[in-house]
C-alpha cells in the first residue's frame, strides 16, 4: 500500500484531549493516530477496540478502507486529509455490517465509489468532501440508517444513491454533479429526509438553466468555493450557503453553514497560508535592517471579510530553522514574535538586530592548476553562509572573490606559468526564518498551522580567520594527440549559400519547435551537428554539388514549412492521406506477390 | 598522404556501389533468399595508430563498442552503416613544465558506411566469411578536467574489414517461405577485424579493432 504524507499539523487538540482521557482512565476509548501510531489507516482500524477513534493526520493517503462497528474514523482536517483508493474498482470506504460509527473530515478524491454502506445502522458521514467520483459518492443499501451531514458533493456522477429513506441528507452542498440524489427505480421520493442543503449547477436539477432543489430549507446559488481546482472548498464571503443549515457551527456558534466546513464537526483551524515572500528592505541612512514580509490571503469568509475580518500572525526568529519562533528583536525589540498583522497581507519586520555567529577558519584541501585557472577544494564549515577566496602572486590579500555556500570553486583569469597563493575564509550573516498563520474572526480566534517557512540573510557579514595557504600553478594542459577544436556548421547553410536564407530559417524553426523540445529530437540534432561538418565542408568546396543537395533538401524544407504553418486539421488530413497511400501500396504489393506465387505454382 | 589513403578506399567503395546498383537494377527477378535486413551489436578492442597513446592513456588498446545495420542487395553483397565508440582516460602535458599531468578523457567515435562481400553458398552455411570496404568519418572529443573540452571531426577516410560469422539459429529460410513473404530470421555470432584510417590536420586517428558481435538478419 502506498502512503504519502504532505504537511504535518502544528497541534493536536482533539487527539490530545482524547488521548489524555484514555491515559487518565485506562480501559476507555483511545485515539489511534495515523501515521504516528500506525502506518496506515486500515491498520489502525484493525487494531482499534470498540469506542476507539482513529485520527488521521493531514496528508495524502492511498487506501481502500473497511470500517468496523463502533470505531470512528476522522481526519484531523478535511481540507488537508486526502484519501484516494488504492484499487480504483473498489469503494474507497466500505461500511458493511458495521453499526454506530462516524466517518468524518476527509477529502475523498479519484473514486469510482467513494463510500458504500451496506446493512449498517447509526452511521454518520460528516464534513467530507466528495470530489469527482466517477460512479457515485455515497451509496447506501437497504437495512441501513445513515446521516449524511455537512458534506460537499462536487462534480460527482451521482452524489447520493439511497435504497431506503433512512438516509438523512442535511446541511450539504451539491455543486456540479450529474445526479444529486437517486434511488433504485426512483422508488424513494427525493424530497424525503432531505433538509437545509445548498444546490448549484447540478445537471438533474437545472430547469432552463435555473437551479432547483430537493427537500425543505433548500438554498440555490453558487456556493463560492475558494478554489475547487485546488480542492479548497471553504466558502467565501457572500456565499448563499452560509448560515442556512440545521443546528449550529462549532466554529462560531452561529447557524450552521452548509458544506464540509460548517456544523459540529467542521475543521477548527483555517487553511494555512502559502509560503510568504521575504525581501531585504534594509536602509543605510538611517541604518536599519528591515525585512518586508508578504503573503497570499486566506480567502475563507472567516478570515477575509469586509465586515468582520480575521487576520494573520507573523512568526520569526534568527539563525535556526523551525519552531519555536521566538524572535524578539523587531522594531528595536518591541515587537516580539508572533506579531498580529491584522487584516493585511504584508508586514515589515523593521529595525532588526541581526547577530551573525563567528565561524572557525576553514581548511583548504587542494589547489589544482588548469588553463588560466586554479580549482580550489575545501572542507565545509557548519553554520556559514558562504566563503571568500583570497589570492595573489605575493599575498593572498591581493584579490578577493566570494563563492557562495560551496566547497569547490575555480578561480579564473590567471596567468599561465605563474605561481599563485590561495587561502579562504568563511562568511557568516544572520538568517531570519519567517512563517505566517491565518486567524479566523471567531471568538476563539482559531489559528491555522504555520505556512511553509521562508528564510532570508540580512545584516552585516562576519568573516572568519583565513585558512591555511596553498599555492598552485595555472597552466594549459595539452591533451594527446593535439587535435583542432572545430565547431559545427550546416549542410543547409552550405547548400543555400547563407544561414539567413529562408530555407535555412525554416529548417532552424523546425528544429527549435519540433526537435529541441524532446530528448529524441535533441539527440538527433546533436548527432547532426557532430556529423554534418565534414559534409558541409566538402559541399562548400564543390559548387556543382549544391543544386543537387538543394534538390534533396527541398522536400525536407517543404515538410518543415508545412509542419510550421499548417493547422492541426491540415496535418491530420495529410497524415490520413499518407496512411491511405501506404495501405494502398501495401495491398498492391500483396496482390502482386500472390499473383507471382500462383503463377509460379 | 591523405589522398594516398583516401582515394584507393573511395574508388573501391564506389566500385562496390556501382556493382550494388547494377545488381539492384537487374530487377525483382534477382530475388534473394537470405533475410534482407540485419543489425549487429559488437564489442572489442581498438588499437589506435598513435605511437605515444600508451604513454598518455596507460595502454595501447581501449574498449570499443558499436552498433551496425545493413541491407542485403544480393546473396553475396550488402551495404550498411556502423557507429562505434572508444573512450580512454589518461593525462595530458602540462605546458609550463612539459610534465605529464591533468586528467584527460579522449573519445573517438567513427561512423562508417560500408559494403560487405559475403562468401555464402547455402542458406544454412554455418561458417560465413566476409570482407568489406567503407568510408569513414570520426568525431572526437578531448575533455580536460577543469579546463574544458576540444571536439571536432576527422576528414573523410576509409575502413576495411574482415570477418567470419558462425550461424547460431534460423527460421523459415526456404525459397517458398521467402517468396511468400513469411517472416524469417537468421542469427550469427561473428569475429571481425577492422582497419580504420581517418586523419585530421595530418594526424592519423585510425587504428585496428578486433571485435566479437551478435548479428540478427530478418525480414520485417
């Protein structure tokens, strides 16, 4: 089974509480965390006892799950806990003969059948995104009772197929599905036990281009997901699916939103912000070290809102990556990390006090002479940002060049036959590590995980003591045998007289467009460049051959022009014509061969 | 010197092409029973005709590999092409001190078109000698570590080859099957010696190669 992890969450409030409970009261429900405790979700399900909870950390998982009675399976965040089937022909999640369970907080993708419920009662499917199931998102058979609550059904062939009216469908968003709710032979009224859902652009419910709906308390209209193509189904400000459901949202205690991010099981944390951008905006007069931080907004209405916006927090620290972000020097020490940025997507960490460590002197290992150059190789020093090479004929102080953070460097522009002296020093500069979180506008001010960390080097550069000194003699190495270095040339150029000839340009364009963009083409071009020069050379010397070569090249030029200028339809037409010709010739040859055989016999 | 090497080879090759053309022009009645197409995979040693080669590269021979393909015009005549590779690692001359030093990788890749004359009397002949002549041009590259590389190509030269094939297996090689267009094939192991002569700036880069190979003949 394939298991892919992506990001890791910052905290585990739900798991922590349940785990704490299980530790304090042995014998009660436990939380089995995937992949911390078990490598796969199914392994955790199989190991669980009744009343246990399997909690899945954010990441992408590839499994087919068989749920068990009395064992809840939850993702920690629906938005970032993706599940796709390992065997695409089987349901991603099978619930068969398994009563009293909850399946919640996942995004199910690339399924044929996402969830199949057979003969199972008291099943709750909540806060799940069903994206693009090619057959059906949820199918529930007879003798099953299922609550389908606060889910998103997006672009599924069929969203819900129920064989009994005991499948309650509440607070969901149905968007761009072919069929929303169906039953065998249409025996069940699609309005029964269907309440407070949000409907939009579903093929079976469009009447003259206008959305209609099933059940009571329905709302129609574009739910304004943030970005369905990125599977971000949070709602933006103005969505008609906000505050229309049954019950309350756990996040803000208002009327429940429809969809996977409303109701009692919704993700508490906002979606993390993308990696911020850092720019050194330090000034010299007055001297100040500043870093401009900017980031893309979290478009969820709980964060980006013209009436009641959430905000962002900027975390920073010096010289070591990762949390805890405990920087304290911004604004002359008055703005310790984290800084509440408010409802904005940019902030300047100003008047910083960067402190760069002093590094030990590196050790220069080798200095090897080559033609007008010397290659240096040295041992890496931990914690440095780069190196400086000093070199000269009489002293290593005569010239300096910074190399960046490498351990091999070639000094060029040297005089062959002259001995040079070399030494290096290590350079250190303060590095700031910055990350940003989104904070929602609820009373709890729920905070997202950290964004991907970004770093930047700023402030003065410290130089270590110089390394040991080595000498080297740059000199030309003459390989054996002494052969001339001659470049490529073109047969076509020789034949057509100049490299700006239209025919040559056509061939060049063909090369650039159809050959240089693939490995086989590049190999062909490389071989041509290698093999063509002697032929082109001989062609240059023999004028009488040029018309012949031009004649030979004419079909190639014509083909190039055709490929460059014709439409795809025209190309397809010509290919079809050529194929027909080949088949015709082949048939004629077969016929002629049969004729000869029969004549011979 | 170049002409002395070039023109005899060229004349023989041109003559062989003329013969091939004549044979081809005799028309379809001059059908052959051996498979027309073949490919070869070959490997062995290449001995450059460079006096100081061993001094710079440590040995007077290097590993040599090649791929070839040919088309049979007549039972006794085929034309083909071959691309081979030789690589040697060694040192160069440090020009300041005239000492050996540095690190040099020398690549020599001849491309040949050739005509083989095959001494075969029966389709199932187990041992098949052949001789061939061809035109050759070689690309070369001398990659000097740190310093960069020199590359180029030789002038047109010639090659000669002599070998013997040992039949390994065959299928469907009957006159009836061949004339009916049935698929058939024949495979050989072969030993071959080649003499290549290619020059650049009056430096002879050619040499002798001795190779063992596998040959598959087939009708597509």
